[in-house]
C-alpha cells in the first residue's frame, strides 16, 4: 500500500483528525510493519519493539515530511521518554490504544 493510500485509509477512519495526526499514524504503521518484518522473531511484548517503532516513525516523518515533524516532534519526544514505563505498567493494549484511539 502506498503512503497516500494509507493516509486515505486512516483519514477515512478518523475524519476529525488533523493532517499531523493522520501522518503520524501513517509513520507509525509503516514503521511498525517494517520493524516486525525485519525482526519476525522479536516478541511482540518486548518493549524494544515499541521503542524501535517510535524511533523509526520519528525518523520517517523527519525525513519525509519535515513540516509535519516540526509540529509533532514534542509528541515523539514525550512518547520516547515514557513509552517503556507505560508498556511495563499498562501493557501492550494500552500502547495500541495510544496509537489507534488517542492519536
């Protein structure tokens, strides 16, 4: 699926989201798929996979859509600072909810 088609799919599912929110979700979905395909043996409950996805999504936005990244870079910094603790305390479903419901 192209980035544009993924954007359209996410936009259709969340019509009230801003472009920044949609493109952030695009970057996370792309990075998640890439991380999992590169490390198929990685345990999905491993906080390393979560950190890797966030770091790759941040990098993807910075390189491909720097004007969007400028607007969401603080969100990424906050995620990277807190994600491991959230994951340990609340589990994988909480992390999934952050990406699918809250942002």
